[in-house]
C-alpha cells in the first residue's frame, strides 16, 4: 500500500463527497480508490469511512485521519515548492476558493498572477461561504475570497487582506437599448426595486441574506419571481425574459458585453459589503501563496480591481 497515495484519495473523497467523483479527480477507477481506502483502514486498524449505499461521511477516527492527511499533503506541497522554486520564480499549485459573486474578481486575480509568475498554477473554485470557511479551517484551501463580515475565530487563525466593497445595482433591460453596450442608469431605491419582478440568488447563499437585509431596512419584503444559485443565470434571465436582477459591481462588470442592459445604483439604504482575501495565518506559507499575497497588495492589481468591482458608477 502506498500510504501517501491513499491519503490523497482520502482527501479527494472529502472534497467531492462521492466515491465516483473522487476517483475521477484522482484519475483512477472507483474500485482502485475504494480498495486503497480499505487498505488504509486495515493499516491503521480502524474504520475511517461511514459506508452505506453511498458515501455517508467519516467516522470520528476518520476525521482525525483526514486532518492529518491534509497536513501531510500540505507539507509535501511545501517541500516540493521549496525544492523547485526560488524567491524570484515561485512554482506550484495555488487553490483559491471564492464566493460566487466574487468569482469574476478571483478569475482576474488568478490570470494576472499567473502572467506575472508563470510557474504558479492557480485553481479557482466557486464555493458557498460555508464551504469556503470550512476549506480555510481544514487548510484545504490556500486562500479564499469572501465576505469579511463572515470571518469568525475558529481553530485556525486567519489573516485578512481587504480588497473591495460590494455595492449593489438593479440590472434591467434598457428600454429601446437593443444593440447598445451596458450603461449605468439613474439610481433607484430598494423600495422601488422591490416592486419589480426579480431574479435573486437562492436563500441559502449569503448574498441573498445581504439583499434581504437591505429590503428589510427599506421596509419591504418582495418575493422573487425566479431564484438561482448561478451567477450566470442572474444575467441571462434579464437578457431573455421580463425580469430584473440585483448584482454587485463585480458581476455587473462581467455583463458589460451583453447589449441592451442597464445597471442602476441602489440606495435607501446604501449598501457596501467588504470583500477580502482570507488565508490561514500559519508559520510557513508555500512560495506560490507568498507570491499571491504580495500581488494582492500590488498597486497594479489594486488599480485593475478598482475598475471592475465596487462603485462602477464612480
């Protein structure tokens, strides 16, 4: 039994919560992955996985093994990066988790970072706030891009690098604007926006909580016409149907290529929600993460960021 490979399979199973998808991610067959995990259990003399008709989670002993597995794999990655990198040429993987509304910003960051440091291979994953926080807590993520207000003090100390503040817009089809680029329209109150047919992110997403707070502050409680957990759907429903949507500036910046749309700043209340890069505050960081943290405060990045997030009307 290859212990290190088995530990990688265990981590993949935790990431994907499904034997078949974990095997696919590891480029092995499902029986090969299952047999390796059974051998790991025999080697350690304890049950690690709770098995039913499908994956049902980990035993309490399995959770401890999983935590050690992540630490071992992380130390292996650190060693690899130390051996194959220099201070001026970092090499290695970098896993970035981002809340859905910040994925466009994370994508821009990853592309510009990789251009500056070709030896770094970023992976960007869209995650709910809960998934992002769990990934940082378990050290499964190198860094996250999420809501600063969600940061809590858990077992893992976290470091926060402020990036921008989400400001919100009503996105609607522009009357008589077919074929023209997206434009920033006149401001609209949250109360007036509540009277329109809306497509909103689903109730399990923190972005929806923020929007509901704003509507409540305006004294209204609208019922959306459409709900989704896809940021792409927010824009496409406006393009294809007779609904409006509410988006932060980072998403509005992405849909500028769609003709015939209008984004109207929302007020009453004025909402600004800080978004930050969040990383585990640990003694030793990988070379790729060190380079990413340096780039996150680089004036070139911050200037680009200001153009594609936050106050687009300004």
